[in-house]
């Protein structure tokens, strides 16, 4: 539901109606309403509708991360398995901008080339379980250093 509100806020912040966004993306307006209602929506659809509304790589990365978290926030909390992640998810549930501010702050430290790599990685991460497993193994190893 929070992700749907985020999508709607993004569209409205650009001064566009649901009909205009649907027409630009060449999709039915019902798909836009479904996304903004918070229904489960595929990344390809989110990228098609809302990707063009993102003005920077940071906004694109933020969109992707928010989409991934919206799929199963409890799984994300279990994956991390600590109170800090649960607190972040609770904050995000109360304040739709808190997580995005943290992500944007981190992403702003990256070069344009690094941001492009991160966006590409996130796209692959979203589509391939093997990539998610690899990333988790890498993070586990990093945490034990």
C-alpha cells in the first residue's frame, strides 16, 4: 500500500494525470490505478509506467528498491534478521520518505557510472533468484570480516 502511495505521489509531483501516464506508457489506465492502489505489480510494468518520471539515477534506484521491499517486507526483515532492519521497515510504514532518504544519501556518494551499475544490478537482482543468493552469500561473508 505504501508503494502505491509513493507511485501516485511521484506521478502527481510531475503534474500528470493517471490517464496521461497510461497513454505515454501505452497501457490501460486500470493498470496505473492498480499500481497506485498498491496491488502487486511486476517490475517491468513499474519501470514502463514510472521509470520515465524519474529524473535521476537516484530516483530510478529508489523506485526499484521501494518496489522490491513492497513485494515482501517481512522477507526482507527475515533476510537481514536483526532489529535494525525491522526498525527501518516500521519507520518506512509510518513515513514513506524515511527509507528513501537513507538510500538517496548513500547513492548520492556514488559516481554516475557506479549508479548505473547499481541500477543494472538491482534489475538483475529482482529477476534472478541465483543473483539474490549470490548477493546474500557476499553480504554474509562481508559481515563476518
